[in-house]
């Protein structure tokens, strides 16, 4: 699959944020080293509603954990029900359109759009379009106090 130009921009932003990259997802307890993420070298895994391509997951100098993956949702599906979590999350749409709901307000967004999700805000995504939709998910978790 050829990555749209917005994907390259999103990947570059991810690399700058992380200061690192790896060709395979790493365990959350590891510190991320500086590496390059190659789209083609990162396997895509089929899910019940589409696919997932996991790039990395680990601690950094500034964060307890930084994780990035691409989710693809087939039309009429959602990856999971609306939920809340304590970490911050950034979503950047690569292709297609998704309905994103944040704290009860729903908006339809497409390629190049992004969503920042603050800790504990209820949120969910659904592909109500006619084509698969793909988006980067970048999650940031704070370091535990005293670390």
C-alpha cells in the first residue's frame, strides 16, 4: 500500500514527538531507542472490524509511555465502544471518513483531519462511510510521580 502524503507528515510528527522509531512494536516497559519506522516493514494484522499496524510502544525520556499504530475500520464498524482512559491521544485521519464523538458531540472528519483527546474525555470513532477508513493513533501516558 502506498502511504498518502498526509501519512508521511503524520509519521514525521510522530518521530519528532517520540525522538525514536522501530520497525516492530516494543513492550511498554522498554525505553524507545531512535529508529526509523518503515510502513512496508511493519506488518498489518487483520482485526474483526478491519486491520491494525503497530509501530512502537515504550517509555521515552519525557513520557512513561508513547505508543503509535494505524487502525483501519471497514464501513459500518467501530474499533470498540466509546470509552475513557487516563492517557492523552492524538488521531490523524489518513483516508476515508470517520464520525468521531467526544463527550457526546459527533463530527464527521476526513483525510488530514486530527483530533486531540484529553485524559478521561469519553470518545469513540465509527466509519459511516462507504470505503475503509484509516487513521494514526498516538497515545501518550505520563510518567509516574517520582520517576
